[in-house]
């Protein structure tokens, strides 16, 4: 029973990290209708820059803030110089550009930092818990707390502030939002800033959680998160979060107990195809 | 054969809480030009989309020549000989003008798997498509890309494309909107000649004067309901119509 | 010709066959597919299993390979093509991952070890190798191109073009969207299957990772770089994408970066492809040929 609970908590932690990455993808899809595969590149950059700053300064806080700033810049650069000029083309044109960015960033990281797996030996300032035989490590506590904080902050921004209102207006219809006096291109950029900064946090968390930072760490998340935003309902942020948490737990439990003959990374896509058959608008999506 | 060509009874289409079309009934008689009028948002285009199968009705039924057509897919309805145009023109932009009409003229082939493999380059349909282009006055532009045409020519192209499909019924959605006066006159003449060939025409029109002059009968919709029906003179005299439509925005047109 | 050039040429010819199939789906019918490598793999595995397990010759197996590719294309196409455009991109990515996982995890498909010992193609009592096999691939490439060329002038092709341009309008003139999207999809998967069979008999050893998602991206890049919906685009694209890594070989470590950056610049500044409308190449050609349609 204790083992099962520990597995469940691990799964929830994996799901939380998926959620942090998927969030940005859902935000970007919601406002721009672009499948932002390069989001995983931003996340990889986040992990590398975070590790660099951590090694330079020794301060985890500085590493996180610095990484968020760099990632925000990278995100906006991708939006301004690649996606925005390609909006008038069929949606797979920006998608291919996005994949090309992901591959280029993987190569850049490999050339600059080397192909080997780097370790991220940081101690997160969170306590361990021991409850009737179940241990919750400080890293897992940190993943929970940080994910919850990010989700709360995002919820606050999107529902309680004028910026959030403008974001929702722009995601409904950019032309109408422009007519209402909202600078929708600015809002799109702000969305990329928020999504990319969250990706930086996710990258650092993953780096510490698995104690690994490597060039192709974004490859699997890049496509798995695509499946997740479909399962959650394209463009639905709450849906993406719920789908991520469910997948994290399902992967851990099914692989641990059911012994299915498929690798865990295929599970997201099987879930996605099931959702498309059964409820094509996704878990929380609307038509 | 005095049965109407198209019978619409109790037709409704709701989008969530919005009743875009709400219990509308009317007939289209063979060989007439019937006009569908109404202010913006009255439900005219939704009616068209219901007849042509783009939407499935929430309630009510549509019979074409005695056969129920509500719920059929658009390409099946086209196969019955009903052609339509779109208010917001939808050309096949990267195909030539001729290929646009040909794609429609191929309707006889699309349902037979062996026939779709035959070439259209030397087919009888190609000659028919060319003569349709001549009829709408686009034969000189046959090899241009459709996406590069100005709006007036696109409206003609849409009519030619719909004519390639329409054996019995032609649905025209605001074919005059955005056009200059002389273009309107030409298309009016075209529609009259189409009717003279035995086709039945249902058209949506915003411009009251054009509709009054062209149509045999008019139906006025407002807020998804039928407000009036009758000959142009009768409709013009109807109090309800004057209040709902002419009184608000159509006075300049009607004068 | 050196063995190196023949090998490169054969790979490019096979890729061109598969890219032509993808072009039918993406360029002709306007349906995005990011899982084309899966169908390439299905063709290769079918051919490999029929050759090694059932002992069929390449020629006897070919109809089965095409039939199997068409059948699985149909099976996966029916649900996929009903979903919206963006879903289709993700669904096809998913198909690619799942098919690769199945090849990799089931003993029947050789599991992680793959399938080896695939015989060479025999013809007139000869075992085709080197140049002869290249000629065989080029022969099939010509067959595929003739099919594509015929599509540009038959009703089925016209219906697909119309669907690509405007689905609502196409349906309003009697073109069944589902039927013609499926038709293009199945034609495309058949061509991928054909390429797969050639690949299996050329490499004589296949493994699941040969048909992973990055190959789908390469194939789509070939179509996009060459010019989607054009007849020669996929061939040009297959040549460029096939030759570039070789040209960049002196750059050693930097060659993949150059290659991906070039792809990014290409799609950013010439999204219609080298042979697409309004492309730089087209404009130059039009200037060189006075009176030609620009």
C-alpha cells in the first residue's frame, strides 16, 4: 500500500511537470492556433541556462530568475521572427518551422554544452515528509508547491486582471480585439513571455528532479505535450493541466502494475486517439 | 405536376440559445425566382446552409421533389441538382477559372469509382464548362488563377460553378453585393436567362430594389421567423415589413 | 559510378517515391500528415516478413505490400480524416509513435533486434545489386510520377485540388470530402509502402528506429522545400535533403545545425517551396522564358 501511494505521488509529480510544459503550449495554441513544438526547445534552454547560472552564482533563486528572463526573450523572438510572419500560411507551415527550431536548438545545446548528460546538483529548499511509512522527498514537495504556485498565479492573471481579460479577448478573435483597442500582437507576445517563463521553471525542475540536463531532453516532451493538449481540449488550459496530471499518474501506475508491452511514451498518444474517438473536443474543451 | 419543387416545413436551427431560424415554412414553385429578404442576422444564410446541407436542422423538414433532404450531406444534395453560391465568395483560389467550373462539372463522375480516373482534358465536360464561362462572361479569363480575380468576376465564377451543378434549383446568396451598378444589371439579365432555361432560382438579396424587380415572389425573414410572403407589391405594402425592415434601414433602397 | 554515389542515389530515389506519396496527401489533397514514416515502415515490415517468413519473392510480395499499406491507410485514415486540421497533424504524429512502438515491442516484428536476412530482389534470374537496383528504384519512381501526373489531369485529382482549396465549396459541387481525402491518403500510403518494400530489400536489415518520427519530418521537409502540390517538387526536395548532409560533411560537427537552420530559413522565407507559386526559382524561370506564365 505504501509503495502504491509512493508510486501515485511520483506519478503526480511527473504529471505536475508535464502540466508546467503543456501549459505554455495550451496558452500559445489558444491565442495563435499554432502547434508550438519549439516550446520544448525553450524548456531545454531553460534547463541549460538555469544550470549555467546556478554553477556561476551558486544561487538557485538567481538561476531560476535568470533562466525565466532568457526563456521569455527566446519565446518572444520565436513568436516575432518566425510565427507571426507565417500566420497567413496553412497551419503546418509554422508547425514545420517550429520543428526546425526544436532540432536547431538541440544541436546548439549539443555543440555548446557537449552531448553528455550534465548533472544538476541543487538542493531545493523544501522539507521531506514521512507519513506512516510513505516518504515524500523534498524534490517532490518542491514540484508540488511550485506547480501549485504557478497554476494559482496563472489563474489569477487570466481571470482577475485586465491583462487576462485582454488575453481572453485576443484568443477569441484577434481582429475584434484590435477593434476594441487591444494591441493583440502585444498580448500574443505577453502570452509567449508567460508560457516561456513557465517552461524555464519546468526545465530547471526536471533537471533537478531527474538530476539530468541533456540536449535532447525536449524531444519526448515536445510531442507528448501535443497529445496532452488534444486530450485536454485544444486551447483549454485547465484541460491541459488535468490531462497532464492524469497522464503522469497513468504512466507511472500502468507501467508499474499492468505490465503493458508498450513503452510509456506511447501511452499519451493512445490516450489521445481514444479521446478523439470518444470525445473529439477533449476532456474540458468546448466546440 | 403542381407539387412545389422544394417544401420547407417548420424549419428551425438553434445555435445554443440563439434561434437563428425558428419554425420557418415556405415552398419554392417550379420555374420561379423566389427572393429571401431580411435584415442582417435574419437567418437567410442559415436557411441556405440548411437547404444545401451545410447545417443539419434542429427541427423541421425539407423535401426536394418529394424526397426528404434534411440531414443529407452537402455533396449528396449537390448530386440532386441543387447548386449554390456563397455570400463570402469561396473560389478554389489556386485553380484556374476553367478548373473551378470543371471541378463542379465533374459531379457526374464523382460517385463512380472507375469514372474518376478518366482525364478531364479532352472531356465533353470541358466544353460544357467553357460554354458556361462564356455565358457568365468569363471565357477570356479561363486560364487565370481564380484567386486573382476581382470581386465582380468572382461572383460570376460562383454562379458558373453553381450552374455546373444545378440541374433544377439554383441558390444565390447575395450575388449582387459589393458590385457596381452596371455589373448588377448584367447579372440580373443572367438570372432571368437562367430562369428562362427552366431552372428555379432562390436568391438572398439585401438590395430591395433589385429584389423587387427580379423576383416573382418574396419571403421576408426577421429574427429567424417568417414575417411576410407574397408578390413584391404585396410585401412592399405589408405593415410588418415596413416596420421591421424598410423602416429601419431599407428606406433609401426602397425609394 | 562509385558505390557511395549509387547508395546515395538509391536512398534518394526511394525517398523521392515516398515523398511523392506524401505530396499526394499534403500537396494535392491538403491534408497534413506527420506520420508518413509509419506507412513507409509498414511497407518495409510487410515486405521483410513476407520475404523472410513466407519466403515470397519481392515481386510476389509486392501486391500484398501495396494491399497491406492501403488497408492500414484506410483503417487509420477513416477516423483521422474526420478530425480538424490541427488534430490531424497531432494524430498522425501519434500514429507514427505508436507504429514505431509496436514494431519495437512485439516479437512478431523482430522486436528491438529488427528483421535481418532480407534477400536481394531477383529478376530474370539475377540478383539485383548496385546500379541494377538503382535502376529498379528509378523505374518505380517513374511509375509513381506517372500516377501523380495523371492525378493532375483526372477527375479524382481535380476533386482533391478543389477540397484542398475550399472544403465547403467543394462539397457544394458534389465532391465528398471524406471519400476523396481517403482516396488521396490511401494512394499516398501505397506509395510509401512501395518505397518501404524497396528499402527493406535494399538495406536487407530493418529496425523500428528506421521509421521513427524524425523521418516523417524529413519527408515533409522534402515536400515543402521542393514545392507542395507540384509534380517535381518532391523529387527536387528529396535530392536536396538527401544531398545536403553529404555536402555539409566537411562541417563535421556543425552539419546537422546547418541543415536544420537551412530548413528553418527555407520555410520562413520560401514557405511555398522552391517550385511553388511566387517562388524565387519560378520568378527566375519566368524571366528567362519570355511569354511564359509567371
